[in-house]
């Protein structure tokens, strides 16, 4: 053992360190008393537990690898813990003997996850190389979930190694990384069994990015006497390895190669973000490609495009489905140059959208906005015809005879609308929307409701005018609000505030909202409660008094807490659209009456929280996340404070605590005379005399914050 571990307290592996008593699995598996466990060194305790015959105990020990590593320190983790784990995983027996035993897949899965969590929380990226051989071994096991977790952990570590290589110039601990990573890539890609090759497909993109980072970091090329290949030679070999994986005889390997080829081509082009995030900003995509190596575009054209075409024409639809759906990455790697994409990529995407296999069409439908956007057709009028073809293909997917394909395509409506503008929306998308709104499959209607509301979100789509929204969306929204499934209704209700400016022209929609205040589903009632203040903004306070006051008060007294909270959170909006005078005249008397007549403390809590919400932007947020001061007229604030003071004197501690917390979070400036005369004495009294600890705590907090 290293010296760093012997200096630790003897009980660091027990309850005092972990924050919990030793597990029952540990207590049952070791012939030791629970009291003696705290005196055993953490690493020795881990080895003993892993050496038992109890699978439950082994899983329990594996889940505590991060705890053990933290207890013994980085040095002991690298010199003792990781070598022991490597021997155990490779040899199969806890003592590292050649007599291999079968490790439970659950143990290997937890191990793959725990090793990923060690970096960088404990082991810095610059010293993480010893973890990779263990994860490489896990990448070759039979169980799929273990391999996927191991690949995920490897891909978490590799960027840290790349950052260290770029920072240190390839010297120090990072000097051995290139040869280790390239050797690992060769072993996994050239393995006899398909499991290692499947994992190699997921790891090669990050290894390629590692060499990109080395080159950008100015790492010097190896000397003439060195056997280590240059970065360019290593990248060339990685591309050859990936080509071999694409051409492998095993469909499982080709499928994995197709699944990750998008990431691989993005790594070749050194794109800073995935294609789905790059295509909305063509200039960034073009700049990223231009700033890369001079021959990147040639590599993509001459080496990657043939691989895409091979995958797109594979006999197995499980392989073919990834070729066309990853075309967006290829388009971005070509700098979204419409001349190149139209010649090299577009035919693959079109072929996928009309493929005989519904699974291929499904994958294309999921990524259609990324694929169409990355072609760059909208940047040059010469390619308007191809843009029309793209929207015609999208309309075809929206009308596909398979419900899964329609549902996946529907999710792209907002992004396609932003991509093509109002004209292409009106000519290709709008005509098929009524049919989708009446689709017999609920999932299609649900996703259509969601994406239509996204079309009204300025952060997603700005292409549609209010006239088009009213013309095309209003009848659809009316149908969605009357849908038999609450999920469809909720997708509209929760986002209808985005078109609150148009609610004055949607009488049928408003009528449906009012009817839904009595819905049986509490989530629907909650969404309606959050929406009612926006109706006041659209229709005026007179409409609220005539039609909304009664539903609002019923929702305020709802038996479900979240429904009541929706009315509480709507108070600031109601104040901003109706004015302080109206709140004082119409709302406060109603709330005061409800407080006085309430037979249950839950209702009184809701009323107190509503008062606090008027004086605070977010009554449920902690003080450090509060916004700026809330501007409230002095007379209204005095009424609010007076009513909240009643809560401080309530006979139920929960009500007093909520009132004190409301004062603690108050952001509206209160007059000093009112503070001195009423608020401070009441809070001081609660601090000194209240029998409830929480009430005293929040009262003291209010004295230190709002009353400071």
C-alpha cells in the first residue's frame, strides 16, 4: 500500500465516512461484527467483500468504488485499486488467478458506471489513462448494456485527455496516450468477435477528436527515431479502421457503424456541435469547416461519402436506416454547400424518405429537419426546386401509412416551418394538418398539438404571422381542447400563453378553456389555472369579473395542491394586467372572506401564499434566486402585509410558517413605519414565543432579510 492511504483515519471506510451505516449485504457477507467494520482499511474491506460468494455483496461493493477511491486517495486508487480491479475483470477471479469465473452482468454494468464517475471527480483527466484498459475489457463483453455503459465512460474520459494533451503540448502523463488509444482502437476494431467491433464504432469518433485536439494544441510531431505515427497518420488509420467496420460481414457491426457514422464525420470535420445544432446557423457551419485542415472536405468527399452510400444501400434495413438519417452530419461536414450536398447527399436522403422499410422512413422522419436544413438549399435560389422536393418528401412522411412515421415527422413541423418560411408552410404543410388533427392514433394528435404550439414560440419559429396562426391553427386548437385524451389537451393548455395576444379572437378556444375548469383530470385544471391570467390580458378585467371569477375561486379551493398552486403563481400576472386598484377592490376582499370562513388550514395556507406572491416575483424560490424588487403601490402593499400578519397569528403552525416564509422572501420594499409598527414586533414575537421550530426559524430569517 502507498503511504497516502496509511495516513487516513481508521474509520474512514465506515459509517462516519459514507454517511450511512454499513449495508446489510456487507454485514451478511463478511464474518465480522458491524462494530469492527469501521476499523478495516477501505481497500481491504472492498477486497474482502468482492471475494465473497454472494453476488449481492459484490454488487454492493462495486457500487461503492467511488467511495473507496475517495477514501484511499488518488495515488492509492491508481496503484492499488485499479490494478486489482483490472486483474479481477480480466482474470475473472478476485485473486487474479487464471481460473476464470463468470462475473455477473450487473457487477460489470455497475463497474463500467463507477469507473466513469471516478473521472474527473477524483482522478484528473491527465492521470486517467489506467482506467481505459479496464473499460476496454468491458467493451468486449456479451451484454449490450455493459458495453454501452463502458463506451459512454470511455467517451467521457477521452475529451479530458484531449484537453490535457492540448494544454501540456503532449508532454508529461499525456505522452503515452496516443499510442495507448491507437492500440486500443486497433484491438477493438480487429477483434474476432463482433462485440468489440460494435464498441469500437462508438469510441473511434472521440479518439479522432483527441488527435484533432493534439494537432490544434501544437503538439510536436514524433522524432524520426520514434515508432509512434504522426497525428495525420493516426487519423488516416482511424478512418481505415472505420471503413473496415462499415464493410464488416456482421450486420450488428455495420449497424453500429451506421449508428455512429454521423459522429465520426463530425469529428473528421471537427464540428464544435452536432449537426442538429449547427444547421440553423449556416455561417457557423461554413466557418467551422473552413477553419479545419485544408484537406478535410476532400476526405469527406472521397472517403466518407462512399461509406454513407454503402450504408444507405445495405441489404439489411437495420443498417440502412442509419445512412439516410445521418445525412445531416454529412451535409454540415461539407459546409452546407448546396452544390456538393445536392450532388453527393440529397439522393440518399430522398431514398430513405421513400424506402420500402417503415423503420428506415421512421429514422429519416425523426431527423428530417436536420437533414433538410444541412443541405443548404435555402441559401441559393438556384436550388429552390430541391427545396420544394424536400418539403414534398416531408409532406409524404406526414401522411405515411405507419403511425410511428407520422408521429416522428410531426415533431419536425415547427423546425421545417422555420426552415422554409410561410410560403412553403402554406403550400406543403398546412394542407395535411387537418388530417393529422383527426388522426386515429392519439400519439400523432398529441405531438401535433405540441409542435403547433412550438410554431408559436419565437425561440423556435418566427416564420408565421398572426393571420396564418388564426387561419390555420384556430380550428385545430379547438379540436385539441375537446380531445378525449388529457395529454392532447395539456400540450395546448400549457403553451397557449404563447398566443395570448390572439385569444380575443378565439371565442371557441376560450369557451373550451372555461369548460375545462371542471375537468376530472387535475393536471388539466392546473394548466387552466395558470392560463386564466392570460385571458384577463386578452379579454380585460370585465371578462374576468363576468366569466372567470367563479372558476378562479373554485380552482383556488381545489382539493389538489398543484391546482391551488397554479392560482398562487398566477397572482403576479393578474396584478400586472389588471392593476393594483382592481386587485384591492375585487380580489383581496374575496380572499379575506375565504380565509375567515375556511374550515381547513390548507385553504388558509393557499391564501397566505397568494398574498406573498403579490409581493414577490417567485414565492417558492430560495432567496439567492430571487429577482429584483417588485414595484407595488404602498396602499396595496399595506393591505397585503396586514393580511399576512393574520397568518402569523394562526393557530395552526403550518400557516404561521408559510406567513413567516412569505415575509422572508418579500422583495417589494415596505415602508419603514409599517415595518417598525407591525411587522417587526409580530416576527419578533414568533421568534421568541412560537412553540414550532420551523416557525421560529423562518421568523428569524424574515427579521434578518426583509426587516434588516
